[in-house]
């Protein structure tokens, strides 16, 4: 049986994902060392429990996790393979095919390399935003290639398991097609909608609700980082965008036909149900109970305490803000059979539940 040890490990790059990996491994008992081109980032990450800045002999490391921007991945991975002779090397980049091709072009021995990609992150970055729980119950894609050693694949699998993630294995090109569809295209569409807001009158923007904020939230990501991601996966994205272009053309053609528009909207509704549910389970229908929250200190904490007292299981929450009043709207998603009970309890406790 192959023995897998990840300690000591080295994390190169201490932005959100890298620092979160380091924190999760440290919490799991792995000895983690940190390195970053921005030394100040590594210092902050270390101060927040991600690991130590101390350096070991290069031959001591068992695992190296490369968490640098996409454009630098291949060169840093190749350097890590050459520098740390006994370590499995993985990366957490969001594009795999082009990186693997670049590595093969160097002629390096890639037996100790196995790519990976945790499907977790935020539009924010930096070690201050890191959390050891970032990957819990999130998908982590393992992308072994034809010369990955079994030891390397098992080490990367253990890395993902220690971070609390769900494992999926894919080939690099298959991964890039998939993330193009479920991550990169949504980023571009979000940016498209958000960019259009710059052309709207201010009085129109005052009507914006949570729906628009939901659609445009991820457009707040770093354009420089996304430029690299899009460039590395442009081939797969072109195919998806051309299909979207055709769909948009068909919608324009039938926009005056209510039946066709309803069919279009129904297809979208059914698409939302195709997404996996909580913890990867089958999607479920939830009822939403919307409760008004005053903009006052302690109101949200008191609200959550009262929801807990109601004894219902909360599946998800959303928060919207009233643009004209100092109140918020908390949407509590619960099983439909519990919606009336929650409504009655919250009303009895003095909360305003919206119809």
C-alpha cells in the first residue's frame, strides 16, 4: 500500500485560495511553509494561522501547492519540480489544459505533477479574506495526466480531503470545457450586464433589487486575474459564446410572441433545477419566508436567534436592502411544510413577515 504524507508542505502564493489551503492543512495537522512573491502577503497569511515563513531544505518537502496567477502557473510549477525533488507538485489554477501543454513543452519529468482545481473562491482576494472552511463541501477537481505517478495522484486527493472538499476526477481538457460552461461564461455574462449599468440614468438604478445584484455580483472580480483565465481558456469559451449568441438571436426573433417567451423562461427555470442541491444532493424545492430587518445594531443577531427558536432547518438565506428605507429583507429558505410555522413564530415574536 502506498503511504501518503503531506508534511511538511509548501504553499507558493498566499492569496485567498492559497492562504485558505494553507490554513486548512495547518488545522489538519500538516506542517505548512509559506512563500509568496509579495512577502507582505505571506507575512499576513502566517499571522492568520496559515503556516510559517521558515525555510527547509528543498528535499524535505512532501507536497508543493502552487497558487499563483494563471499566466505564471507553468513556470512556477516547472521551477517547483526542479527545486523540490521529493515533493508532489499540484496547482489550484482554474485552467488546466494550456498549463499542462506548456509544462510538456519544457521537457520536464511530470510524474510528480498532478493538477487540481478547488471550485471555491470569491470576488475578493488576499490573505485577509482566507478561511480554512473555504473548501468544505465544495467540489475539488483532480486532473491527473497520462504520466502522473500514483503517489502524486493520491497525495493531491488527500490534500483535497483534508480541506473538506468533494473530489471529482477529470482530464485537463474536459475540465476546461466544464469550467468554461459553469464558471467562465457566467463571469463574462455578469460583466456584460454590470458594464451596461454604466449607461443607465441614476434614477433607473434606484429601482435595482436583489435580482440585479445577484446577476452582477461576480462581476466585481479582479479584471487582471480574469483576463488571464479567459485568455487561457478562450478556445472553449468561444464555442460557448457562439451558442449563447445564437440563443440570444432566437430570443430577439420571438420576443413579441408570449408563448415563445414563456417557453424560453420555463427552460431557464428548469435549468436552475438541473444544478446539484445542498451537499451535492438532488435539487429540492424550497419555500422562501421574507422577514423585514430594521437597520439597527443587534437586529440581525436577534433575528437569527428567533429563527433558531422556531425549530426549523434553514437551507439558505438571501439579504436584500430597501433603497428608500433603513431596513433589509432576509429571505429564509425552508422546507415548504415548515414555511407557515416559521411565519407564525416570527410574527408572534414581533417581526414583519412580507406576504
